[in-house]
C-alpha cells in the first residue's frame, strides 16, 4: 500500500468498512482480504477498461478473475445494461461466494452494487471509483441502483461495499468537464456541514482544477469523512442523510429533462445547489452575500449556474414530484439555514419556490 495513503472508516457495526485514499494505489494494493471466495468479477466500462483494467486485476493476486465491460454513459444505467452483469455472472458460473468489483465512475458503481445486492440474493462487492464524483460521493454509503425513464435512481437497494479503494492518480485521465462535475459534490460538503472546508475550497479551487495530488487527496479525504459520518448516523436516509441531497431535487429534474447523460450529474447538482441557495435566501435564512458566495464558488469550479434553455417551472414541478425524498405527496427540499447548516423541509413557501423557478428558468437568477 502507498505510504501516502490515508484511511477512514464507515462505522456501521458488523458492516463497517474502510475507505483507503491515496495516489498510486491501483494495482499495488492487495484486496484479497476483502474477497470471500476464489471468484472475482470486475465490472467496468469501455472507457475505463483500456486505462485501468489490467492494473485492477493486479489487486487480486491468486483469484480467478472474470470481467464484464459495459457501454459508457448515464443513458446505459438501465435494466438492459444491468442484465449484462447477470449474464456474465451466470455464464461464468459465479457462486454466492463471488465478489463483484466496480471499476469506474458512478454509473458502474451504482449498477455493480445493485447487481451484487440482487445476485443470488446478495453477494459482496468492492468499490474502486475512478472519477472524482464517484470517489467523493457515490462509492461511499451503499446506495445502488438504476434509472427509470420517469426518474433518476428510482430502482435500487442499499448494499454496502467491503472496501472503497480511491486512487487519486486515476483522475489524471479525466476530461476537465468530469473534474468540474466531481467538484460539485465536493463543494456540497462544505455547504451542508463544514464552513472551514468551504473556505479551504475557495482558496484551493485552482489547484484542484489543475489536479494537484496533495489538494485532491485532501479534498477527497475531507469529503469522504463528512459522508462517512452522516451515513454512520443514518444509513438508510431516515432523516439526517437526506442533507447529502442538497441541490439534487432540482438537479435530478434537470438530468431527466435534458436526457440522461446530456448534463452530467455534477453539472445538474451544481445548478441545483445555486437554486437551493436562492430559495434559502427567499425563505429568509441566508443572506444575499451567502448566495453570491455559493454561486461564485460553483462558477469557479466550471459548473453551470442555470437550468437548460427551454426548461420551465412546470417542467421542474412535474419532474420533482417523483423525487425519492418526497413523502405522502409533499415536496421535500434540502435548504440552508446558514452556510454549513443544511436541513430537509416540506414547508418551503410555494410563492418562494415559484419565484426561484421563474427566475432561474428565465436565466436571470438574480
């Protein structure tokens, strides 16, 4: 294991697991202690496979390794593509002692985890995320699933990994757009819980965009530490964990409207967080200066600040009505009492929500 690696724990009793973060861990870290039997199925995609599949195989010395390579893209996060994983497992006669390995971004991680939750009623899996967004968010916490044409991530299961191995070196092959998308989730942690982290991000954003290894490892560690703490307190999103969805209700509506993959998840969340900040201001909780600070940091990360052209308030209300956080027909949103203090509410004023939607759909957001 790399001497520079950092480790933290997701504390879930007998289902606790480590998150190991460093630079140069892929191919050099023995993961066999986290494999129950002799079989390993690595699930990756056609973009990641040529870059990292052989290195990942070296993480499992002495094991029988099979692979399945999926098409790349959010639009493939569906039942048809999920079945390719099951086909490979059955064709290669994998038993309930097999371990699935997710090698890729959030789509690969979510689908592999869901396949692991379902195959023979549940088998272990390991997360090796290769995008910034998946490293700081989707690989941690056990949320797995696929999309439905009517809503994002509406079909899935909670299924915790055995270990999350995060190699910051894999980010060197990411397009700048993907780096920016990942930074949306990093910024989220500062907005919901840690103003000190928010201030650090404001000073380090240029280094993060330049892929400074030291800055990336620190940002990933602090993001994962925040998420691990929230997940340990509320694994299945009964209360506190929902604050991790700041900007996501607006963002998921944007993704569904635009068509999965046309807007990256982090891009939609970035615009969604600006909208959530605007609504929090209209609700009298944060200042206009706080909204500007939020917008400026999201803009500095290279993220969009408004929804797609042509998206209307009616589109938002229709698509947000099927959000997973809603209860008994009530629209639940994550808002900010203050920067670093997020909460979930079903009581946002209808006139304030309408004003936010009208402002952003016109592209003004002022």
